[in-house]
C-alpha cells in the first residue's frame, strides 16, 4: 500500500515536472486583414459530393429545394462559407458546360473518367450550382476547362453568366430561367494543368493561360478574378515560370495544391481511423509542411510581385487517406477524426499567418469526399470534427490580423520533432480579439502564457475541441462524440493570459 502511494506520488511529481510551457507575445498592430475567402470550400463531381451529397434523389426524405439538400445548406450557412469551388478538380477539365444547361432530361450523359467511371447525367449543372450558391449565401468559384476545352467555350461560359445585355447567350440564359446576370467573379483557368488538367509544362500552360484569360472578358457588372492553375506542392519552378511569364497584371491569383498524407506513400496513404501515435505524428509533420510551402512559394511571388497583387490561392488542401473499406476507391470517401480537426486548425492558422499573400483557399471537399465537413448516409447526415473547426474559426473572417511571437516546446517522436503549439489571432470589427491555438502533442497539456501588448481586455471565454483519442470520430449512430465544448482553461494573471491547452486540442478564445 505504502509502496503504491509512493509510486503515485512519484508519478504525480513527475507529471508536475513534465508540465510543458509555451509563450506568446501578441501585438496590436493591424496591417493586414484575413480574407474571408481563406475559409472557402470545394465541391467536385466526385463520388457523393454532388450526387447523393448536395444534390439528392427526389424521393429522399429530407428537406429539399429543387433537389438541393437543405439540411446541408443550413449547416454550411452556420459556418459562413465564403466561396464554393466547382465543378472540379480533375473533373473540370473534362466538363463541357453546355451539357449542364437546359431541360434536365435532354442533357447529354457522360462518363466521369476521373472518378469511378460512373455515368454523369448532368442534372446538376450551371444553374443548379448557382442556385446552391444563392441558398448558401456564398460566392461561386468556377473552374473552366482548359485541358479538353476551348478558349471559345470558356469565353462563352463567362458571357452566359455575366453579360447584362441582349445576346443570343443571354437570351438562352433567360430561357433557362435567369434573366439577370449571375456576375461570377472567381474563375479558375484550368486545374492541375501539370497533371490531370493536360500534363503541360509550365511554359506551355503560361501561354495557354494568357489565351484563355484574354477572352474570358470582364463585363460591366463583373470584373473577373482570374486564377491560374498553380503548383503541385513543392514544384517551385511552376510558380517561378507562371510569375515570370504571366505576371501580376494578368492574374488575380495563382493556385497551389497540397494534400497531407498520413504515410508518405500515395499507393497506401494510411487509414482514416485505427492509426497509432507514430502515424499521427507523421501526419502532423506532413501537415506542417504547408508552412514551408507557403513561405517558399510566397518568396518566389515576392520577387516578381513585391506589392503582393497576386493572391496565393490554396484551392485544394486537406488530409487524403485510404478510402473507407468496402467503398468505391474512385469516390474518395474517408472518415474524419480528431486528427483531421487538428490539421484544419493548424492549416487555417498557417493561412491566417500568411494573410498578406494567401487570400483564398478551399478545403477538399465539402461533403462525403476527402476531408469533408459533412458526411451523409442516405437521409442521415453528420457534422465532422473538421466542420466544427470552421465554426470555431469563422470569427477570423475579414478580421484584422494580429502579429505575434511564439515560443513553443517540441512534440517529439522517435528522435523527430515538430512544434507542438501553433497560433493565430485577429481583431474583429467590434474590437474583440480572437486567438486560435492548437496543441498537436498527443500526450501533454501545455501551459501557454500570453503577453498582450497594448490590448485592452477584461474577460476571456472560449471553446475547445478535443477527445480521448486522436482517431475518435463522429458516426451516424454517435454523431456528437466530438463537438466544441465551453473552455474554462484560460484565466487572467496580472496582465497576462494563461491558457492550459489540453493535449491534442484546438482552443478558440475571445477577449473582450
Ligand atoms: O480533390 C480530389 C482531386 O485531387 C482533384 O480532382 C484534383 O484536382 C486533385 O488531384
């Protein structure tokens, strides 16, 4: 008995000794804003993102407008998604927009060669997408077909959507139910043109971009924000050539795609659940690589565009795991765990911290595909841990960015180290300061002591997202295992804010 209590005491004091600490100094200087468009989403004709996700069978017993699922719309409205990218992805470079307008039953069918070889009936097309955006109160971001399309096809799509005068195309738009222009601003000129979008060299694509971008016209009610297809992860040469050969005058944004893999193997990415701490650690290391990517691509952009006119648009990001056993490998359906929430919190912190250059981003993908916000099973629907991160972080949208200095302990595994804590902070229009903190360490709480220079505050409140295990998930039978809870671990100590950040957690604080 005595021995046990001594051991317990030793354990307790060891724990006390092991208390890890971090410190942050937050300053009140606010030069840049965090664009709300960093919080964008992506919806491709892939698996059950559109069909069986947003767009369901008439017979499905859920609230609908047309065939758009309204429970999904309501959930997404709550987190204020600022833009929605569509129709792809790789699908975009095989998509011909005219196949998706006019009477539904007369629309031609096509094979979705990229994703499972299923037959696409084109019942969800341009008007349905814009109806969805209208319901969501979000801005459409349309990706045009460069790989297998034509300059004229893109040019006419822009006219069909944005011209306010009388032309054969606008008469057709009116006949299809929309007299007024839609004024779609965000246009992607191709997707992954180095790969599924045509396997082009950057030099060839730069020329193609200029042809397509020239004839994608600005109409009086819609000045376009043209986004060039950007690099695959660390292909810095792609960014270099695009910046050199196209340059700031001709593009609003240049994209970047990067997916976090649990393993480093595209043929066996690792499971979405049932992984150990080592795989978790490796995933987080790969997630943090986004910081290096953003820094290095930005440095190249700075060389050609010191005034930062061109936005770095990370229009595909998120974790990519093996598909759930028994599901169509071409549908990219994966579960979403606490690990995914930590990835979302960390990545959004990185984007916020680079908001001078990263002014738009889209998580891949909104419903039922890759790192989804929402999963559905027929009429059932659940909100994933990632969804809740977007809910907790929405306070940063269009807020003034607050810079900081961070000292964080490392999270170590088998001789490797990653920074355990990451942070971002902003001040909203009402003057409230929001700080979002992530502790990646799966075992240790970390006490963060924050010095708030020139920031006047009286009270702190917050929310925390965590769970017992990093691979905990929400399921259709237990949909609320991981949801944000009130956070009581932050207190004032003199002029300092002291936060006891639980292991493997995301905390969002509001200072009043
Ligand atoms: O998001 C899934 C796919 O990943 C997209 O279609 C493509 O652009 C990327 O390779």
